[in-house]
């Protein structure tokens, strides 16, 4: 692959991260003053909104370009409004981060070995790319979307028009998200999947793991750096099965189910820990609500796995606090998946899948 193309995608990736950080100020992540948490907050908000708009495009048979420009327009509004509303806060946060960086300059060196290992993983994923059988659907669906200017109207396997909606995939339109990024980046969907998605989501996965480390070792950079190094090292040896999280992370991160396993579910676990720590404040429930919606975008398995994880979190919280009301609060966080489960069952009953 040409160096110019990779540099172009790196610049687009950094710009995309900055966009997510800025719109993250619209979410409860603002209270934490953590850049990585703002990035995660922006990501789940964007995924949540894209899920809603993409489903509208599917059921109302919008053209893909209509969905693309609508998402782009809403994104610009979110970005500009966030800057206008939070300008003073953003400036204070930048000054705070500069001072924090000066104070903790030496302690951040503990992250260096982990960063080196992560860069090696990115290099291997991009230049020694894995060709996966599932690309016949996931990448092909993104390509079909771009070529036909439609959303789930043509079968990616055959090119024939769908007689009925594919209920297994239609509620989790992650390939449509990839098609949008492909158009935005100006590269074919195959190149985006095997290069751009590594650049975007492999570091994001480790950002999530660092958030988990910060929960257990809040101000201990050494422990957090070693924790991240340990995870990065163990992931290299995780290909003992095609079903492990390490496999999805390092081999096929461009697929929605890989983003679910490597990014969304660990992030949901982090938010459940924060909810317990904060005694289930409304801000924590909002984050869980957005994350379950984001899980639904990535994979149909997310529609079921995310509520199961939330239910386990509620069970643990009830045992620890003896407060049954926790279940009702966390149930509210599962509303997106509950609604989508109902739609899925309706599609199956009507014989559309």
C-alpha cells in the first residue's frame, strides 16, 4: 500500500477521533475530564444516532446518499454546538491537561512499552492483512451499498434484490457505517476495512482497557502501564481459537462483531463499574443506555449480549447493596435493545427473515 494513502488515513483517523472527543462533551463523559472517556462518550453517542438513522433508512427505503448527508449534517451541528456551548470548559481542560502532563511526565514512560507493542500490532494488521471468509458479507455489503446507493436492498452474496429484509443483519447496520466512512475517507470499502478500521478501532480498544485500568489504579501510572502492556502481550497469543476476543481484535477488527467484543462490551463493563461506584446516578444510566444502543449497531449479538451483561451487573449490585431499585434503573439502560428485540421478533413472525 502506498505511504501517501496510509498517511491520509492516519490524518483522517485523528480528525475523526477529535470529532468524537468534541461531541463527547454532549454526554455525561464531560464530568470526568478524561480525554479517552470523552472519546468513548462521543463514539457511543455517534453510534447510537447512526443506529436510529440507519434503521430509518432501511425501513423507509432511503437512498444511501440521503442517509450519508443527513448523518454528516447532524454531525456538523453536534460538533459546532459542542464547541460553542463548551468553549470555556474546553480551554480550561486544555490548560489542566498541560499542567497534568508536566507533573506526570516521567510516570507516562510506563506506557511506552505497551504503545510500542500496540504499534507493532497495528503494523501487522495493516501490512499482513488477514482475508476473512466473512468479508463475503460484511465488506461486500459496504461495497454494495456504495455501488447501488441503497441500504440493505440488495443481497451482497448474489447482487439480487432482497425479497424480504435479512432480519439477522438489518438491525445492526455496521457495514452501512463502514460504507459512510469509506465515502468520507475517499477509499474503497475493502481498503478501509483492512487498513482504516485498524487505525481507528485498535487504539480505541486499548483506550477502553486503559479506562478499566484507571478504575482499579486511579493515579498509579506504573500499574496502569503494566496492565496495558500485559493485555497487549496476551492478545498476541490469543489466537488459540477463532472465537477469542484477541482474534477479533487483531485479525478482523473491521467487522461489527469484532468491535462489539473488543470495544463495546468492555466499555459497557467499565460503565457498570462506574455506575456501582457512583451509586447508579442518572448520568451513569444515560451512558449505559447509549452503550446498549451502540452495541446494537455493531452486531445482532449485541442486542442480546449487552442486556445480559447489564442484568449481571444489576444482580451483583443488588447482592452488594440490598437495593432492588437498581434493577429498574439498569433496565432503563436496556431500552434500546428491548425495542430492537421486539422489532426482530416481529420480523421473524412476519416471515421477513
